[in-house]
C-alpha cells in the first residue's frame, strides 16, 4: 500500500478568491488557480484547475494500464496517445462532472483492431482512476494507427 498527497490552499470567496496547488513531486509548487482558470479560461493558458488535473490523472493511468495489458497479451505498444476530456455541467450554481471521454490512438505492432479494442476496454474498466470515477460515465474512442 502507498499514498499520494497534494495540498490545496484557498483564500477568499469562491468567485474572487485565489488558490494554490502543491505536490510533493515538485511538479506543482504553489501553482495558482482561481474561478477564472477553472470556469472561464477554456484554453487553460491562464492556469490550472482541478478538472484538468483529473483529466491528466485519468489519461496517464489508462495509458499505463493499457500498456501492461497489451504487453501481457504479447503486443507491447510502441506508442499510446491518450486525450482525456472531462465535461462539466452546471445546474444553477452547482457544477458536476458530467462525463469523461478517453480518446486513444495506439501504435501496436502485430495486433488486430478487435483485440486492440478489447484490451483498451479492459484497461478503461480496470485502471484505478477509472474505478475511482465509477459514478461518472466514461466512454472510449480507440483507434489503432500505423
């Protein structure tokens, strides 16, 4: 068993306040986030937000789980590119994660499309982040590329 931690600090109101995110790895050290970076800046260039981090976590976990599955089936991948899209919805002032779409392009020598799809679906269901997000609909668009 192991644990991973991150720390969030928030000062002020939800609309006008500011926050920072810090991770022991040093990837983020007091990385700022605000209402604007979370809900108004869709290109993400003004700063990070929890949903972007959720998407990164899910993409990374799924890619690694699929790599293990492919390798175990005798088809080690040369490259897996995963884009995770977290879609939010609002009901008045209350926001929730509506769905997550995993968009996968994989270069996997010697595998057919059906087996690739089967292993990708298994990884989607079995990766720890997918399991943690089981309350949210998760879809997969998997493409085998050469």
